C-alpha cells in the first residue's frame, strides 16, 4: 500500500530528479515553511547528514534555497523556491486528481467508511510510532 501511494505521489511528474525522500522534504517544507536542517532531520527521524545530502540535491534542481537563520550566516534555514512551490503544487494536484478518479465510482457511504478506517489506521500508527 505504501509503495503504491508513493507512486501516486511521484507518478507522471515533471522531468526532475525527485525521489521519494526529495518529495517528502518538498512536501514538509510546503506544509510548515522554511526549516533548519536539524528540524527536518528530527521530523523525519534521520541523521542531519542525510537531510543535508537530500537538500543539496533539491537545491541543484532549483527547488530549495538556503538562507541565514535570523541573520546568523553560520546557521542555515531551507525553504522552497518559487519553482519548488510550483512543482510541489503540481505534484499534489495530480495526486488529488488521481485519488478523486479512483474514488469516483465509490458510494458516499463507501468513501466515508474508507476515510473512517484510514483515520483509525493512522491513529494506530501514531500510537505505535509517534506522530510527526
């Protein structure tokens, strides 16, 4: 199920070198705004060097930019570029459209039941592994 969801997230997108990890970073920056690398590492439960490597790839693609945190040049903060916003919005729109297409033949009660079960499933995952 997770692999299929990731294909939905990334499928048919722009001709960029965005892998699953890159998509996750873009989506997170889109959701919460500019972040320090250490904050991203904590949110993804990864080592800071792993996040830094991923962010560098996104910088090369022109999707993420580095700025100084509170004017301190020693501390980096990363945020989306205009192109990054455009790309993530496009990816999210395609994902929403695909899900709408997949669920269009379902009855309202089936969609409601699915949403309730998915909410319960996600709640159990949060209980087990913690929420972001």
